[in-house]
C-alpha cells in the first residue's frame, strides 16, 4: 500500500504530526511508501489552485490519502 499525506498549510504544526504519522504507517502498519504533498495555501478562504500536473503527480503515486484533519 502507498499512502499520501497532503499538507494544505492550515495547521502550523502539521509537518511534525505528519512526520510521526509517516513513522507509524511504516513501522506499525507496514505501508510500503508514504508520499508527502504540500499545496493549496489559503488566506481568508481564498484557495490557490493546485495545478493539474502537480495533483496528478501526487495521486498517481498513491493508493489512498490522508487529506485533512479537523478539530
């Protein structure tokens, strides 16, 4: 299984969380590959569009993705 982690810059410490998540995915679950993707910064709900090329490069490398967290 190949898992993607998408960081959309909404959570300042997401990188630290994603580092730990990637470690757990590899060691505890046995995920073969973790692909990290950073994109779509936002200010006041105005999203910068991710290019089709960048998005396709991400999704063609993975089987499933973690794309957001809520609190």
